[in-house]
C-alpha cells in the first residue's frame, strides 16, 4: 500500500492522491509518521459499503431465523436501550 505524507498532500494536493492511486487501490495518509487515513477510489468504497450492508442483512436474517429478536413497543425499546429500569 502506498503512503503519502500529510505534507506531500498539502503541497501537491489531489494530484498526489491520483498518482498514488494509479499504483494501488488504496493510499495511506501519514501524519507525523503515523498512518492516519486511507484514501480509495469511490467505486471501491461503494463496493465495500455494499458488501458491508449485504453482510449486515444476512446476519439480521440469521438472527431472525434463530429467534434472536425482541418484540416490544417503542416505549419499551427506549427504556431498554436507555437503561431506565
């Protein structure tokens, strides 16, 4: 994975990001020698989000099929979530 320093980003701007993404799918931005951010192409980001949501739906369906859910009113739910017993 390519790394771009915050200073390089500041001086070279988006062109430095575009250049880094030509060589790899992701680009790490480092700040004071520490990896802080990851930049990626929007299409890759959208694919990852779609996979994340697909996984969440599959987990919810599995929980429902296994009976791991609660039926309650909104008030009951809020009381349970807020911990006001």
